[in-house]
C-alpha cells in the first residue's frame, strides 16, 4: 500500500476541509480506533488540531487515515472487497491521473480493515472475492472509467470494450456490475429489461450460468449477452449456449489511412485536397469551449440527413446518433474520450471522438461533418490517423445496415472484419 500513500501527498492537503471533519458523530468512514468530538456544527477527530489543521497522531495514525482518499471497502452486494477512492477528496482527479501510471498488481492490506460501501466511493480494483453475494447489483457510473478499463483494456479490438461505448447511453440505460466467480459482469437495464452488454470477463461457463440465474430473477427467464467476440462465441457454443453472428466491425491499419497511398485511396486523397482549398483550416483538440459550436453543427448535420432519409430504420438510427453525440459533446472528458475539432475559419467543419481500446487499437465512435464542406470527412479521418502514431489499428465500428455507410467503409480497405455475436440460452 506504500505506493498508494505516496499518491495521496499533495499541497492541497494543507487547505483541505474534508479530511478529519465529519457531519455526524458515528460515520462509516472515520479513523479506526479514534473518537470524534463536537466542533462547531461538525465533528472532528480527537487527534485533529483545528487551529493548525494538523494531526497530533500523524506518525501513528490508523491505516484508513494513511491511505485516504483511498479506502478498502466491501462492494454494495458484498461479493468482493474493493480498493476505492472517495470522490469527496478535492485532489481525487489528480490522483486518478497518477494512478494510471502506477503498478497496482501487488496490493496488500491489513485483514479486518474493510468498511461498508459509501455513495461517494469510486471503485478502482477488486482486492478479494468474498463469494457471489446476493442478487444486488452495483451501480456503474461515468466516474468508474478507470475501474472498467482495469478489466477490459487490452482484451480485444471490439468497440464495446471501450468505456464510452456504454456510457453514452446513460440517459436511457442504467449500468450495473457484479463480480461473479472472479469475473467482471456488466449488466444494463433499458426500461424493465436487463441484459449483459458484454460477456463476463474473464469468460467462464460458471459466470455465465450464474448471470443466467440472476437475470431469470430480474427478467423472468430471458438471458442475452451482446457484443461477444468470435472466440468467446465459439467457447460459449462448446459450453452449451447458443451464439449467432449479428454484425461486424471494420478494422484498418492506421498507417495506410494516414498516408492514403496508391490507387485504392485515390478518391479519399482527392476529397482531402478539395477540402484543403478552404482557407484558415485548424484541427485541434476538443475543449468545453467548442461545445456550442459543435452542437450547432450537429443539428445542421442531423436536419440535412433527415431530409434525405427515406427509410424508417434509418430515421431511428439518426435519432440514436443525435442522442449519443450530444452525450459525447457534454461528457467527453468524464467518459475518457479523445476528441478533435476541424474548423474552416470560425466555422466548425466537423468533429470526431474516440478512445483507445487496447495499446495498439483506437476506436472511432463518432465522426460528424458539416454537409457544406466537401471532403471534410475524409480530411478529419486522415488527420486523426496521422496523430495516433502509437496505434497500429483503427476500428471504425459497423454500418448498422446502412448501405451507403457500408460502401464508404469498404473503400478504405479494411484488413479485417471483426464478427460480433449474441449469446443466448
């Protein structure tokens, strides 16, 4: 735990009004072995000196004080013991950034130091499996990006392995998690129906069977697992489940898209050249100050698409795109999205959002361009690929049955089409 203690040190601690101060006399999260005393409208630790804001017992402070804002707590369902961070800490975002570069594979904590779960806790890592617990599920929120990535990052190339893929739907869908037989199981609820938007990870027959029993209690009987890879689908088939291919995603070599060399990319090169004739072009990182301009361009794009759409299914998909793009624009940083904005002068010609789903693969979740700027889509795609030099592959997701979109993605010459499967009983 010494690595965690090092991360807690900050200049902000000198002025902190969170540590050692409590709104009630018997809170769950309080120094173990020390009492609280009434101080004004609050209660403070008996070792806390309000005048100097120092701890009189600092050298011998309890374990939970040593690691705060980290905490060792049992999950809401009691199935596991977690390392969590208290989001009330003013320094927690900075600590999360440092945590991404810290090796947490060998954490040790004193037995008996676990506390009950708090609503302000954000899970980071499972420390111990306590059994499957009851049927209660733990809520997943946009703040749980680090926790999600600790399980799913580097496990494949499908877009659904990225945290933003799920969190852009939080306006209409609730997400939950549970550790079952040592596997991270993600659940989603839309309306009254529960399902698994991802297979348990690591995949196991035992985890799937337990999920099926849990969903039977929630749904009545239905058990559906979406976004399984071909490898997982084949294993599920051997375990007695039914798996069918429902869609596919397009995977490309990044260097080919960045260079656009040869006859295969002649049309894309020409369209990039057409756009480059516009004056005062800029391609920059998306910032909160870009929100209004990008949202206005999104509405322009949506109205233009609606006017040209003939089919009911395409209109439905456009409505979904509008909702998810608005979520991405408003919550980009919280969801861990990488965004770029393309401008011609003061006008937004397009924007794109995506995230890394493994060390060598980046997934493009959104690419929206102003219909008034010919070649903006090809230009923004090429420039993004030029910047992502650490990645070998680019996943552009599927085509949702839209014929024109499928043709456009084929023109970029995918190196592989990743099958996506649905697993049922």
